[in-house]
C-alpha cells in the first residue's frame, strides 16, 4: 500500500514539474511571414521573372490579381496558424478569405476580358496542364510547412484551418506561376492557374482533419 502511495505521489510530482508547451501565436505568425517571404523570393530569384513581366504589371487586371494573391498568401497562412489553438470561426476575420478567392476569379474573368470561346479553347488544350502542375508544385512546400506549424498546436476547427492552409499554399503556386510562368491569355490563367486554387482550398476543407493527423 505504501509503495502504491509513493508511486502515485511521484506521478503527481512529475506532472506538477512538467511545463506545458506554449504555442506562441505571435512568434509562429512571424515565422510564417518569414518562411513565405524567403520561399517566394528564392523561387523568383532562381527561376527569374517572366519575359513580359514589365508589361504585365502595367495591366490593371494583372496588378489586382497579384495584389489579391499576396493577400491570400500571407493572410490565409497567418490565419491557419492562429487556428492552431481553440478558436471560434465566427470571431475571426479569416472568414472573408474564401470570398476573396471568388473575387480573384472575377478579376481575372472580367478585367482580363475572358470570353466564352477563349475558355473553351483553353479547356480543350490539355498541353497547358503544365500550368496547373506548376501551381501544385509551388504549393507543396508552403502546404507542408503550414500543416507542420498547425500540428504543433491544438487546432479544433480542423477543416476550416486546413482550407486556409491550402488556400495560402495554392495562392503561392498561383502567384509564382504568374510571376515566372508564361501563360498566353487570361483564359489560360482562369482555367489552368486559378482553378487549382479553388480545388486545393476545397481539398483542405474536406480533408483538413485527415491531413493534419497525417
């Protein structure tokens, strides 16, 4: 009996001495910003800017598209980490981020002057699928990093947090392919570069819980 009491006492003392790991949201958010900045900078430095980049930035549609992409990259990335602790979705401004994805698509479609015929031509040109593969390849490092960061905490809104992580990651891929890639028209961008953003965000929403456990 005395041995059992001593054993229980030792367990209690060990538990008291153990300091829980604190998930510092502020420092994690800064780490996300640093990673995203370095990652994007390195890829652009290695791959180089697209040949007509200086012309593209003079286009209103391209400039707004890039600005929205940057907002999605950093804000969704930071928001995903902030959901690594118990947090109510309704109290977070992150709920507006999925709507910005729709705005991004509308910017490409309307300001880019995409016609139905141009969309049909792009959809029926499977050789352009390399653009989508480029978006996915560009998203993988960011998705892996954000999922790892989130797994260090105690996320409760797994599906929403997962969708934010893959939204940030896919926006990274989209941004990089528009900076270094050479899409011929905004129809190609809408079909092959923008659609993976929608698809990956939905994957995060549907399978975020499994991705975080994995």
